């Protein structure tokens, strides 16, 4: 069977891609297939406890999910908007606060399962256009030969584990950072394993609070972040060395909670020198710009951790040198893998979807061949331009904050304080 | 302001197949394989789709009352005259139209047939035939809702005859879309001298400046053969970006949309009967 588009990978990004195309008016009469290796998950009702895998969803991503009708489902399930983000250093008093002047939300913390549930519902709604293949792992791809006017099929052939074969005019690889589509297409991937793992867990706060602030503190071993889930619960994402991560998982719950609180509250890494230098800089700024230093809020303290909610996964950086080939496009982690410290991972993927869907929709309305490189290259150029700078910036931040060396700490302290004082720079971020 | 040049080799479009030059046929056969290489000899024609398809689509959409955006041209019968390898037929087919593509060069039709064969939807919506326009007139009177003659009229031996044939196979109030090259000093300098002799973008001898058609003449011929010209727009090719755009000036390439007049009103039966009788009698007297 011949499909117009086959999306390989049914995670948040792959499912969203299929759902967005399925709801596109110019794809009304097209055939789309979504291949997912795992089984179909039923999300009939959410368990009372929160899942430990959550994502920070930007307003732009929320708009994309709205466009295919999924955001309404997310809102009716559960999510936590946050208004403020406070990021500070463990080695100094430097701090930067992000918040919107108007009363808009900066972003939303949503469990990945909630997003999947919403997307699955919206895929069901367009089942006449989008066929989802569960338990269908792709084991092989055959690319069309470049020369035209020859006798062989011009389509991409996909072979599934159970022997079934599909043909498609466009293959979209949304199969994660170990993307098989990318490997089979022989697209070079620049990758780097960070010597860090992220520890995630669901935490309960000592006392109920508005909890609409996202907290992140840069420790020398890596950033620790507390993302609000509700008035009494928050999600932990603690990037640290592999050894420390294993220790954190192994220790008993009380010690784990103590480590978290101490990570947020302790000033052990401060040095007098840095503190003085930082204070001087801050006074200088307040002379120039009286409103330039924001009020420092205190993060909530943690009382307990959900049993069984601790987990860890390794972190790395990755970027595909090409996002497209004739009849192939990569989106999400298949194209780029980023450190969680910026909370951007899935948002980059949703950004890819918005851009690719825009170009494919225009191509469909022009009667063009969907697999044509012409519009695929436009997608690649737009997204690479955007993604590369973000990946580079995130990587630089990660390295900059991984040290206790005085000069670098001073640099980042002043840098952070200055950035906090300059509205134009903050808005860009 | 560089030019636009024709990437299709000159296709002698004459009233009978026997006037087809065998030298021209050979030129075509060589290039028949190249139609579908988006970056090859026909790159500019491929990218011309980016403006000519929306032009046709939007004009037809604005003239129809209801449509489904998934298949905006569904239910419309289109004749693509001088379809070549099917570069324009396929997008029109994808948008839902039933397309008949004709071209006098058999190799072109063969390439077009083969290319569409891999897509079952297109294979059903598009039919190709190796033929000239004149040859299908008899069996296709008032059959088509739309005719597209893109980069064709500058090759036709008898333009007025061509237009008359278009009128015959078009339904009343059907649309005719033409894209072609103007006959100006500029099109000689850029289209022939620069494109063919200097930059070598177009094979030498592809174009005959004498056969380029100024829009004023095309309009005159159309209006005097039952067509009403609705719009004429200038087109410009940028060889650096490889893309086409709409421009005000028509001194190089241009696109035109015309509509065939509707059926003439029927004479009233009652009061004019005697006059009609007299007229008929004198008419028959004249021809007897």
C-alpha cells in the first residue's frame, strides 16, 4: 500500500506530527501512517499519582497542540502553568528571573503521559486519514534511486518486523536520538555523551503554596530543577554525574529528600571573593538601573518523594548534519538532542512540526510531490538556523556552569547579573 | 533582471503530423528522459509550477461556488496541450482534476505515462495521448472545462487555428490559460542572446524569436474568436534563486486567462417569426 506520508516513531513528537497533518485541511484526502514499535496505551483515566516524566511546554508548543485539538484534552486532564522562572548559581549570589509583565503564563509543566493521551484521542478523531500501526517496528528502509524516468519505484519502501511492507512518498523520522531512519539514510550525526545522567522523581512539598515558579540552581555537578505539578507536588530533574545519580537512586527516601533540600539551600560553594565581587557588581547595576535587580524568592522545601518514582537516564548532545534527503525528513530528537537544563527538548520538536507542517500544507495545496526536496530544504534551513543556536547556547551554559574555577564563576556571575538587568536580552531568551 | 527562457525544446506544433521535423524529434528524444529531474534541464519549468499552479487553482476556485480544500479542482476536466513529460498535468491531477494531456512527441507521452504509473491516484485521474490539438477536436467538442497551454503558443505554426480549436473543445464559459513569451527587444537580448549564446542556459536554436507572441496580438486573436480576456500578468525568472515571480512588466514572460463566451441567446419565437422567415429565405437564396 502506498501512503502519502509515513511517520516513523509514535512518541510525543511523532504522534503530534501525524495528528497535525491529519487535521490539516489540505490533507483531507491524503493517506498518513504512523508507525509505533510499542503497544497502544490506554489513557482512560489518569492515576492519582503524577508520572515522573514531565515536560516544560512553551506557549508556542501549546498553540501547536491547540491547532490539532489536543490542547483542550490536556487542559481537561491536568497541567500546571508557571509564571516565573528563577535560575541561580550555587557558587555565587547571581540570579536571573524570567517572568512576563502581563499575567500570561510563561509555560506549562505537563506529564508526558497526559500529552500522549491527548494526542491519541486526536489521532482517533482522524482515523479515516491517519492509520496508526502499533507493535510495528520498522526494520528496514529502501531509498529510491536518484535517476528519474527509470523503471524502479520512486517511493520509499518500509519493511516492518512482521514482514509487512509499506510505500510512501515522504518518510518522516521521529524515532528518537538513536534514529534508525537517520542511520539508514546515512546522515552524519554529531554527538557527544555528557558525563551526566538526569535523575527524575515526583516530590511532595513541605507546605502547600501557589507553586507557579520553576526553579533551577546550577550546582558544580550539574543543574537541579524543581518543576511545579500542583500546589503540593513538584517534579525533580537533577542532572549530575553518573556516580552521584546512582547514589541518589540507591539511598533511602529521607536522605534523598535531604540531598535535594541541601542542593537548593546550601551555600557551601560560595567563596568570599566571589560574593564580594558579585555584590560590587550588583551595586553598580543598581546605580545604573535601579530596577535591575529582581526580588530573590526562596524555593519551597521538599518533604517527601513518591515511592517508585525515582529514575535516571543518561544525557547527551546530538545534531544531525542534514535534516532532509529526497523523500525523508527528520524531526524531534532524531534531528537534535539537547541537555534538559533549558527545558527545550520537546519544544524544539514541536517547533520542527509547526515548520514542516506549514511547508507540507502549502506543497499539498500546490499539488506538489510531497517528497520533493524543494520544500524540505526550506524546512531544514529554517529549523537548523533556529536549533543550532539553541543547542550551542545550551551546551555552552552546561559547560560554563560545570566548574568552580573562580574566573569562570566570576564571568558567569557577572554575566547572569547583567543579563538579569537587561530586558532586551531576557526577552530574546 | 535576467531572463526566462524556455526549457522545453521547440515543439513544432502544426496542423498535421507530417510537418514535424525529424531533427526536432531527435532533439526531443534525447531530452525525454530529463523531464523529471528537478534540477536538470527542465528545472525552470518545474519551478514555474510554483506560480502557474496557484494561478490556475485560485482563478478556478474564485469562479466556482463551492469546493473542498482537500481536492480544490475535483470535478473539473482539464486539457493540457503540449503536456511534455506531464510536469503540469500531475499537480493539477493531485488537486483533484481529471486531466487529459496531449503532446505530438510520442517519447514525451511515454515518459509521462511511465511517471504517473507509480501513483494509483494520478494514474486514474490523468490520461495521456500522443496527438496534436487539431486531431482531437472532432471527438472532443465542448468537452473540457479548462484548457492549459503553457509554453506552447510560441511554437504553434498557425496561432489563430490553434485558438479556434481551443474554442471548439472548450465548454461554453470554459477557461483558457496560456503562458508564453513576449516578442520584444528585451526578450531577444535576454531570451536568445544571453540565455542561449552567452550563458548557455538554453540549448542554442531552441527559440525562434520570430514566433514569440506579444500579449496584444494574443488578446486580439482571442477576442475575435469568441474569448474574453480576463487577466494578463507578467512573469519573471530569477536564475540565481531558480524561482519565478509575478511582475508588472510583460516584456518577457507572461500568463493569460481568458474565458470562452457562453452560448449565444436563442431567438424569441413569437413576435419576430415573420422577420426570421424572411431572413432565412434570403439566406438560403444566397447559398443556393
